């Protein structure tokens, strides 16, 4: 999780770490003195942070605005997508505060707020899992899905997920990273495999539905492409922590805290921008197709 980047000394409630008897000194931009030999992952980390603020924040805001103002019948997954966008918006907005504290202030109070933000981001796979499960039921078990289309159920599930997220983030903020390490490992592993299973199942059903046919239905073809893209994004964003973090005890300090954890969680953070852009591109294509269908309809002109 991002909070692996935080020095355990931030639990000190006296003075910022960069204030000593010799006066103020700027904190290390690569965080640990040991990382001086391999600081390049932190450059990638800062680039991702700025990228998320510049693109992720407006993209997530646009997603929330689109869902909130959409007058057409929305997807049942939009409830979860809205909540996911809200989480990512908060995380993106933390970037100026984090960079200021990490590169200049190094103040313990702000570190606790950063712990909280990292905890929020660490648990975003919960809403991604809800989205994947919702789509899985819609495609693979349509009869069951028709009986649970009521969005009140999804709002209730979202409230439960929020409670879990806040509990996790507050615990990490107060007690530190080590208090939630096992929970995070279990969360990321289970979420990853559930999401992969759901998307592969959807792909299988969509492919099976056109077996023996030369051309796939345009609607199913779009859905198929979207699921394939989503699966690729899930694998790219979440396979690194799933593959690397279980072996954390075998890495050296420099490998773990200066290279692997920084790079892995920077890649995870990219989902704050990739997810809303994917949603926006999907809605734009739907809007274009609707406009084309409208344009092709004959228009009656009464003189």
C-alpha cells in the first residue's frame, strides 16, 4: 500500500522529522537515506501523483457529474462507479497536501492524514469488485439479476463498503501500516481473483453466445471489447502487488522500500485516472451511437 512509503517515525508527536537541534532541513525526496542508491522509483511515484491530479481529478469529477445528472436509464453499476469516483477524487485532491508534506514540511499531523488517504485508496478494489460482480450477474445469471435490479440494494451495499473503508483507513491512520498489512494482503488477493473470475466468465458467455455465428451482435461486441479492456486494466494495475507483495520478507530493505513497493503502488494509483477515463470513453461511444441512430431516422416535415 502507498503507506509503506511512510517512515515509522511519523508516529512521533513532538517535532517534524526535518527539524533538529541544528535547525530545519528539507526532507529527503526519496524518503529513506538508504534509497539514495536507488531513488528512481520515487520519480515515477511523483509523476503518477501529478498525473492523477491533472487528469484523474477532473475525470472523476466528470464521472460523478454525468451519473448524477443523467436522465436516461442508468446502469445498475453506476451506483458503485459513483462511489468509486468519489474515493478517487478525494485521493487525487490529497496530492498537493502530500507533496508539500513529503518534500517540505514532513509534519506528523499531515502524515496521519496521508495514512488515512492511503487507506482509502488501498480499499478501492472493494467497489471495483462490486462493479465486476454486478456485471457478472447481469451477463452470466440474467434471471437472478432481474430479481435484484433494485438500486436500493446497491445503495445499502455501498454503505456497508464505506463503513469497511472508513474502518480500515482510520485504523491505518491511527495505528500505522503494520496494523492493516494482513488485511490489505487478503483484500487485494481476494479482490483480484474475484474480478478476474467475473470478467473471464463474462467473456466466455459472450463468446459462447455467438458460437457458430459469423458476426457478433454489435451490442454484445461492444460489451465484449469493454470487458476485455477492463480485464487488461485490472491485471496491469493489481497483478504486481498480488505477485510481488507476498514475498516481501525475502527482499532487502532497498528492494522493498525503495523500488518494489514504490513502483507497485504507483501502478495501483494509476487506476484513479484510468478507471474514469474508461467510463467516459464508454459513455461517449454510447452517445455517438445514439446520435447516429437518430440521424438515420426519417424526419417528417409538415408544411
